[in-house]
C-alpha cells in the first residue's frame, strides 16, 4: 500500500512539473504590451540639419501643422492621447514647437521616419512585419533582425530589433531600428537632400525587453525542469 501510494505521488509530481513547465512557456511566449493613452516616448536628437522644416501630415488629408527645426541635444516627445485599431494619435513636441492631434503616420511623413508607401513613424505595427516587408520590397531597403543593446530609462537593455536600411531610394538614405516586439522606434537616422535627422529613444513608459526576457527565461525553465524530471524518473 505504501509502495503504491509513493508511486502515485511521484507520478503526480512528474505530471505537475510537466504542466508547470508548459504553462510557464505559454506565459513567456504570450507576453505582450498594449500601447495605451498616456504612454509617452522621449527621443534625444543626436544630429540634425540646420534647416527649417515644414510639417505636413500623411495623405490623406495631408494637413499642414506648421514649421519646426531642431539641433543636437534637443528632444522629440510624443505623448499618446488616443489609440484605435487604425491610428495612434498624440501631442508631438519637436524642440520648442508643439503640435496637437498628430497621428503616428503624420510623424512618419513629416520627419521622414518612413519608407514610402510605408509610414512607420515612431510606432510600427509589430504584428504586421510580413505585410510591411512587402510594402518596402521595391524601395532599395534591406531588413534584418538582430539582438542589440540600447540604453533607455537609465538601463542597458538587450533587445531584439528589426532594422530597415534604405540606400538611395529617390535620394533618401535611412536606418530605422524598431523593437521587434512592441514596434517602438529605438533609433533612427534619415536624410534627404539637405535634410538630416538622427534620434535615439531615451525614455518611455512602454515596456521593452519582452522578447529578450522570452529568449532568456524559456530555455532556463526548460533546463531546470528537465533536470528535476530526469532525477524523478531515475528514482522510479
């Protein structure tokens, strides 16, 4: 009776460990962050041309917001005010100029953080990378996915990034680096004729490092529970 009960206990422990491992894997693999109103992005201007630039939003409707200019050390801030399935809107501050009710695609158009016809902007649709790849396939653009280190919110984070590099697409040269999981622009340098802008994400309320956490924790969980399961099986 004791032997039977002990075997049943071992089988129960074994089953629970397998279920715990599986649920932990699902929890890691399903991690995500939903962008919401009140989220914000703050970029440091690394370099910029000394030009006065016109802010025209994406077409349609191609609204005119005004003029802007920045210099090294200035900030570009985007405070999100509304999020729908079709648009992310917010208040954009560029240097000492603020524009209200700006769409993310307007930012992509006006700041040349885009590869026409794709208006990536500050927040790309990370669930749509395949369609985005098709949109830019004839734009002299190469795309790679790499693990990078980015200093944001006071920490060095290891992130999986999707990198778009544009080489002389009707005079445009750009390198846009997005967080692969959230679609947030981490770094961008873009130029066209006399225009140049280089940005680096400095602060954000949006949770980053999700993909790196999945990369690190899932194998660790597998290793730990595999050892435990092997020990239990040997004792059977």
